[in-house]
């Protein structure tokens, strides 16, 4: 991997961790569909592998590539984004600890904190992470172990200032965790801005084709990487070799896909801004967006996610989701195909009644890489 360390992003996406197979010359890492490895005498491992929960060569290729793209010391792949999050929390927190989380975040992440981590003993405080004074006030000296930020957030697309938040976290003796799923490492690299851990749902832009569920952690500190690798093996929520291979294949085209996601999203935003039935548009590229200034500093471009509110309330938002033809109504995001959803009833249903509840007239778009005129025409007819 190291020889690709100074290469450009797209070169690393295609080559880091993915040397041609030494035995056959295969230019793509093989799918090592295997659970165990022959030993030459007890403990005599041939290639460093003994059992595929602990390590698998296809997964290693993915993990090395992820570390390279995020500029980290260690990358670790998981069976899902939430599996990565759970493993991280149980590694860096203990019962009695405290976490600060954003008050706008993926509903499943909130559910993990509220329904799984809280009964285990990890308390959390939801805070507006763009308000650094509020973050400082929420710190519990000696107890706050983690500040957990999504940026841009899901679904309101607020951008938080990673460098400033890292400083607050480190003053408090806490780790800054950044969920980089919406931006992908092509648009934003949180470790270079001072974050300690990057989280991904590789299900999204990294995989990119809506054909795999996966997660990842990338860390700057090799010792933390070691501890996480211990928990990864001990807890066992690892991806299989096929899933690792699918994510790795998706990553090869991440840069070109993201460029198209971003330019298509810009066109969609222009339509929404001019539409009389749209009351508010959420997109980090708008000068009025929360965190726009931070976005211009820390992101290469503004991404492919767009949310908007509509006149007519919840029923109208739900109806619009049912009227599109090119945008498929479905959960998830970050694939080549455009998706539309109603966060209140779908991805964020688990945040209902909590500080993370989302507006009921909100529609979220994952703008894909289809012909942009078709996307704009589809939304026009759905909006009426
Ligand atoms: C920002 C964000 N983080 C984490 C996750 C969880 O990832 P997964 O569904 O792969 O478990 C999601 C899923 O939608 C997400 O949107």
C-alpha cells in the first residue's frame, strides 16, 4: 500500500491494497471464499491468515484501500455501517461514559445510542454541533469520551466544522468521530482536519451500486486501530469476501461517480429553488445552508444529497414520493440510481418523538448519475 501513498485519489482508489495477485497476475483481488487456512505445523501460517473472521485477503485489500483513501493508519471493514458503529462504541466507551451526538443524524445511529448503548450504560446528549458553545456546555468532564458528528447530516444536510469540533473534542479529552458516509472520502477527509475516527456505511457511495451492505472505520492512531481490530475479531461483525469485493469494485469509480452525483444534484437544486410548491431546500452548496461556509472550506464539492420541504404538509410529501418514475421510492442512498424517500416515515421513523425527529413535510433525494434532464423532468411531473 505504501508505494501508492503519494499517488492521487483516483489512482489509490484503483490500486491501493490491490496489487496484481502474485501467483496468477490477476489484476483484481480474487474473492477468497474461504473460512480457514492450512498451517505448516501448528502456528505455521503461510500468508498471515488463520481464520476469516480474524482476517481474509479480500477484506484486507478493502481495508488497505479504505485507509489510503481516508489518509488513515488503519482501515477496518464491517458487515454494515451500524456494525462498525457498535464495534467502535464498545471499543472506545465503557458503561458510565458519555457521548455527545448531533441533533440531526441517521435514525439508525440515534437508535443505536438510545436503545442499545444507553441500556448498556453509555449516556448521550444530542446537541446542535454547529454551536460550539453548546457542545462545550454539554461536555461532562472526565466522562465524555466521544463527540459523534455526521457531516453533511442525514437528512437535513447541515455541515459541521470538523477542525473546530476536533479542537473542542480534544480539549475535553474526547475523540471526534465523523460519519463521512454522505461526503465519501472523495469529497472530504476528516482525519486530515483533526478527527480521530471516520465511520462509513460503505453501503452508500463507496459501494455505489445498491448491491451490498457494509461498513468501515478508519483511524489515524495505529494503537486505536489495533484495539478496534481486536474488537472486530472478538465481536465478529465482519463482511464476507464477496461483499468486501463488491465494495472494492465500487470504490474504483468513486471519483467519477461523485463528480456526476454533484453536478446532477446542482441541477436538481436549481429546479427545486424555482418551484412554487417547494418551501425550503437543504443542500450544503446554498449560501443560506447551515454550515455552508465550513462546507466550502472542507469539502471538494457539495455531494449528491438534497432534501426539501413542500407546501401541503406530510400527505403531499408522501404523495410526491409515490409519483416519481425515474427516482425510485426506497431507503438508502449513494447508488448510481436516483432514490426518493420520506424520512419521517422511512429512514428516520425511529427518531419520532426524539430531539432528532424530522419535519413531516420533508422529502429526501439521493441524486443518481442518470441523464440529468430525465431527473429534472421526473421531479417536475411529480411536484405537479
Ligand atoms: C449517515 C449514515 N450512517 C450510517 C448508516 C448505517 O449504515 P448501514 O445501513 O450500512 O448499517 C446509514 C444508513 O443509512 C447512514 O445514512
